[in-house]
C-alpha cells in the first residue's frame, strides 16, 4: 500500500531516505534490466546502477556513455523494478556547476530515488577537480534536487583512493565540505582499511556513509559496527558474470570442450525468474 496517496515513485524515494536513517543495508549494482529484476527478486531493499557495468553491456569502457544514454538506462531500470534505485551519475556529465545542476535536474525526472556526483576529472595529470569547484558542483546538484521537489538522496563522492590520490586527510576534507554543501550521503570508493572507513564515518557524522566493498573486504556486520550505513559493490557483480562467460567461452575456444556450461543456472529457473 502506498503512503497517503503518494505515487509509487514518491513512495520509493521515501523508503530510500528512511533506509539511510538507521542500520546498515546493501545496495547491489545491476547493469541491465535482467540483473536488476533478479536482484530485486532476491529481496534487496534498494538497487544502484553501475556506470562501469552499463558501459560494458554496451561494449564500451567505463565513462564512455552519453548523458542521454545514461538517462534512458536509469528510466528503464526504475521502470522494471519496484524498489528504490540509486543512480551512478558519474561526474554529472559536465564540468561547470550550472551544467551539472541542469543534468541532475534531468536525472530526477527518471524516477531515481538517489544519485551520486563524483569529483574525478578523467585526466590522469589532475585526477580530481580543484577543491572549490568540486564543492560548487555539489552545491549545484543540491539546488537542482531542491528545485525538483523530489527528495532524491544526493551522494557526494570523492574519488582520490581510486584515481591515484590516496590521501585520507584530503578525502575527509572534501567529504566534509560536500556534506556542508548539501550531500545527504558521503562516499569514498577505494578505502581499504577499517581505520580509514572509521575515520570517514567520524568526519562526516551524522551523515550516512556508503562503502564500496569487494571480495576481501569486511562483511556487513563488521561494516555496520564501524558505523557504515550503506554498502555497494560497484561493477563487481558484472565482473563476476563476465568472468563466468569468459571462462566458459575460453574452454570452448581453447579445448573444444563444454564442461563449464554445466555451472549455468537451469533454464527453468532463470526463465521462471523473468515470468516465463
């Protein structure tokens, strides 16, 4: 039942905001409609898109998707599941704050419950936007969401640890400034130690923190104990799927055998998951 006559999208946005108020939840990252539907059926309370996984599905490297391709993808994912969807909105598909704000406003129209804005430039010689510009970009995203009246959760991301600038002091300085600029949630992908995660949680408290986790990271209970509110896996699930495909295809190509096909999900199970 939807709350007080709210639309399904409004209801999901409220659900998503409430998830950030207490506890710790996992936000897995589908890369296409099928993976989104499967993850939603497994009972996760919300999903998040992955720029890398989506780009790979189009046969491209990460960060090589256009704004309008991304918007169409977001709208399609939102339309295929009944749980809140957070958008990996990369760097807002623009540099200047006004353009970031305009693009964020477009993103709110897709029905997403949240979106993130990164501070990486894509230029190895200067991988992060200058501090003041990065903060203004978050300000612009916040203003756009406020104008939209949607209540979309804004996540401010600082990318230093994954672009060759693993400076914890600078990362926490940026995340604190992003919180002051209006980010509802803070995120520094690439943190590898519990002490670094705890430092970020403490620096931006009481704002919630998202942590990107991989195969060798802490588990949900440990991260919850550190005060983490939200956990995502980025492109990892897509990499697992592509890894299985590559291994099975390589066996066929190199050995002419097909034994790895036996590890696939039974046809009836996967077809049934999609209503077949």
